[in-house]
């Protein structure tokens, strides 16, 4: 290839198309994080979230309206920069062997599409602090009982095994937040007069973004590290659906989804899909929630 800026722009467009092929190859699994994350388009370096202390509910209108105020909690998520870059040696372009780099940039596209899933799970497993000052999964979430006294509530079933999660994902608000300040974009330095190319003798291609994830509403998720079986599934399910808001008010939570790592897929399928249990009796838990098999979760 003749090394002209016009030809190098053609080269970039070709790699960009390859990047897009990799992005598209992931399919619907690329948006898995959207199942359990509220996706927010960020407009600043740090987003402050005034979360509702409890999920609001309709009430009979007697007297004046009761205004549910958003608490200006000191809860924020800072956007972080991420990048993935690789250079194409000038010699490879001159010798028309630049096609060898197509698989790399196709993989860049796949990695970029999957990154929100990976990041959301990474933050989930770090058990981040949420709006009430407690970790997302904790035994000491402060809630007011019927008499107005503060009591501790747990959304963590304990255990020593791989973590799995029961969740109510029917709400507009989710257990996690994924925020985007700058979406994933493929860019390049191909100008022959650029100092970077002069110093490295490489045409630089890469993708970058500014994003992050954090805790949403702890009331919408229960974690268990117990063995995945019908008994522990029932306990975790009951814990989620029995959680109450301040003053003992029911939250009306529904156990809609169960998320497990790859190595618990078989156990989860037996509980959620099989019509019969191991003893040959009717499996009462079949079809009671939708299974999310998340391969980014740690299995051990």
C-alpha cells in the first residue's frame, strides 16, 4: 500500500468495520448487565445519586399529599477511563500484510461490547457501599420498624461457596447502576506527520470509554453463598420477598430472576426447570424465576 493519508483513512475504515463485526458478534448477551443494572447516561465526571430511602407506594388520598422527597445522600459514582490499544507496524502496511491484524480488531469489538458485563459483575462481587452507608450485601441495613425504631435487616444469606443471587428485576430501578459518560468508540492515529507515528513507526488503533458501575437498591437483591439446592433457594427467595420498608410497610417485592455463575448452571437448572425433584416428587420451584447464567461471575 502506498503510504498516503487517504489510503490510511481507508485502512482505518476497514479496521473500524472489523471492530463493528466483533461488537455485533456478541449478540444479546452483550446487554446482560442491563437486566440487573439501571443504565444512566452520565453528564459529569462524578454522578451523585439521591436515592429514595424506600420504594414509594400509592396511598389513599386523605388530606394533603404526602410528598416523597429524594434524599440528597452522599452517594456518588465516579466515571473511570478504560482503553484497549494496538499498533499496526508501518512495515506491515507497506507490505500489504495488514490483514493479519483483522482478528485483533474484531476481538477489540467483542471485548468492548462485553466490558459493561464484566465491569458490572466485578463491582457487584466487590460488594460496594450503597446509599445507606452499608455494603450492598450486609446484615446491618438500617430500617425503621413499626414503632419507628431502627433495626438491622440482612440481604446476605452467608455461606462459603460461590455466590448466587435472587433479584426483583421488575422495577425501573435495579440492584446495580451502570453509568456511561463517554460510550465505547474506535479511534485511530494514522496521520504520517503525527509525532506518535514518527516515534513508534506504528499506526495506532484503539477503543476507549468513560464508564463505571456501583450499587443501586439493596432491597432488590439477596446474595447467597450456600449450596444451590431447593432448600436454600426457598430461603433466599423468602428473604427477598419478605423484605419491608420503613415502619414495616411491605415493598411488594417479586422474585423474578436468579443469577448464577457457570459452575452452578446444572444445580440451578435442576431447581428451576425440572418438573420432578431428585426424589421423584413434583418440583414446586420449577418456573418460579428466570435463570441468568452469568459467565463473568466467579465460580469458586
